[in-house]
């Protein structure tokens, strides 16, 4: 049975050149970048080459890229590191109600430490109203964290307008953006959005798992995440994960060097959206005008258990999800869809389909037929659909 993988927001298949870079870093260029001998020098060059590749992906300087163990650590570090560094200037921080769990959990930790957290609401499309942010900002605000692309519904937040508001109304505050689901596929407006901190993840870009990065704008100071060594400019102690870093660099370079694949990805996503809407009783959660086409959150009248539909689709070779992989094994419904006001089938029956530049039009067409047949089977089992 042919397999179709449409769960690329959870993780992606590693590219061949990424695998080659990882293996080379383990078998040939295996030195410690901190060592003084030749093997160390080779590893140090590899480290800086990868740093430059990741910087080029988002239009940053390589000295502004700090490697982490992934997007979760990058988010934790940006939020907690900022709060602890700047708490003398204020103890108010702002985020949204639909952020990734690694962001929301970090803010929950800050609440336990005495910080006041404002969670901005979203509308039925998953969009933040900048006026809500404007009203929330005070002289005590030290951090605003808003994701670029939502990982469950694909909504693109107006980060340029948000960044301008932050600097206008709370110039003492830093602006953090979780760009894990957007980097490499959308232009990253570091300057236009006045972004101070930005999180990245390797395995969402056909790189290896266990590697990510935090962009820290030059001149911005946050507390170090790990101590006890001089790695990452004394900001994250510990011997660098050189195989992961080499793979991340190779993946970033591949995304930067082939912009045509991203254009094809967007067209493929539009085809999938149109195809799904041809299925009777299919609806999409999210925005029709302010979202990326490669993340689609769909629900079907008569389908009330998304996780059951996911397993039925898997039996036919199609791999999708019910939402964030970080919470996919929990019984409670998506916090993102709840914040958007979704109810009944739109909340409990939704599935997420997410594409990569390596999916094909033939897969989109086949997936549409698989979904249509499977939804019909589900409805028949539940007693029919009218």
C-alpha cells in the first residue's frame, strides 16, 4: 500500500543531503569545536558554516543565531530568559491564547514566579486583534510573544503591525516570534516587524530532530539558558550537537537555494484546499485570507471524533493528525480551536493536513479520494449523513 505523508507540521522527512551532513559530522568531522587541534578547527568551521546557513534562511547575521535543542527550548529560553533578565523593568508579559504549548507552559511558569500574564484572545479565524494588544501594553510590559504561523490552523498573525505597536506603546519590551511553522516558507520580516527574538526548529524543515535555534537581535540581552561553558558566546553552555547542527545547516541551505519549491508548495496547498471543499459537508477551520496554504484544519459534518478518523485514514495509507503533535495523545480538545470558539464537530472532529515541498499533486488527488471514502465509511457507521 502506498503511503502519503501529510503530517509535515509534526515533523518532516530528512533530506538526503542532510543525512549525508549528519553522518559526515559523526564519522569524519567529529572533533569538538572547542579543541585546539586540527580536528577541532574543522568542527569549528562546520559550526560557523551552519550558523551562517541558518542566518541566511531568515536574513539575520550569523552572530545573532544561537543553537538550541529545538523549537521548544528556543521558545522557553526567549520567554524565561527575557523575563528574568528584564524583571527589574516590569513584570507584565503578553502572549496569545493559541500559542504552541512550549510557549504557554513557559508563561505559566512565569505566572508562578509572580509575573502578570495577559493572554490575548483571537477571533473565529484565529487572528489576534492588534487593538487588544494596544490596550494591554503598559509601562510595566517587558515581553510580547506571538507566533508567526499557527501550527494547527495555519493562521498568519500580523506581526509587522504587532511589532510596531510594541515599540510604540512599550518601547522597553522585547518582541518574540515563534517562527517554527513559517521559516523557510514565508519571508521573515525581522526588520519590518522589529523582532528581537525568533525561534526555529530543524526537523520542521527536513532537518534532524533535536536541533533548533534562537535568533537574538544584536544588542539585545537576555539571561543565558545553560551555564558552565563558553559555547554559543557563553549563552548556552555544553558541547555543541555537531551532527544536528550540521544537518540543520544543510536543511537551511536547501530551503534557501530552492525558492521554486516553496512556490510549488503554496500551489499544492491551494489545490488540496479546493479539493477538500468538494467533499460534501467539509469545512475548514482558520482564515481563508490570512493563512498559509500548506496547513489545513478540516472537519466534516457527521464526523465527531477526529482521532478515530486519523486512524481510519492511516489504514488506507494517509498520515494526518488531529492538531499539535505535542498534545496529540491527550483526550481534551485543541486549545487553539476552543479559543477560536469552535464547537461540536468543528472542535472534536477536526483533522490537520500539512504539506511539504516534497509532496506531489498526485498525492493530493489520491488523498482527496481516500478522505472522501473514509468520511463516507465513518458516516455510514454512525447511521448515515444527510
